[in-house]
């Protein structure tokens, strides 16, 4: 599965889906973003069950600002609509692989219970 171009109109709908959604915030002028892009794209082919989405921060400045994106690339990972990971900086392929494995192993019932307890 190739990456999905994500806009502010679709953002909430896409990240709220069941399963894992990885969102790469990037810009064409950003060197580290261009280095991370092929790694992200390759992972999208290896994990077709995961949604891989990209947000162009130049085109989606309001969305990026509302999410507090101050450095790119920034990778956000959601599972079942819950933000589990948010980090700036380009990840090497091995780190992205480790992140995906960790996201797959998260006990979402425990996460939901913890969130509920913090309310």
C-alpha cells in the first residue's frame, strides 16, 4: 500500500480508524524529510495492514500548527484513534521497524483503562 496524502479535511477521520495509522509531517525543502521519505514508503509496502499517511506542512500549515508541529520530519503514530507516539526527527529503517513492532504489541485495553483513570 502506498502512502496516503492527508489534508486537514480528512485528518480526524483517518486517524480515528481502527488499527495503526502512521503520519509523517514533512516538506519538500526539508533534507531529513527527503531522506526519511523512501524509508516510510518502503515500510508502507511491507505493512499493508497499516495506514501510512503524509502531511505536507507547507500545504497544511493550519493543521500542522494545531498539532504543535514545530520541527520536521515529525512522525505521529495512532492506534484505534489514540496517539501513542509523537517524535520529531528522521528515523532509520531499523528504528521505524522497531516502532511498528512495538505499536503492534501494545495492549490497547490497558491504554484505554489508563486514559480513563486519568480523567
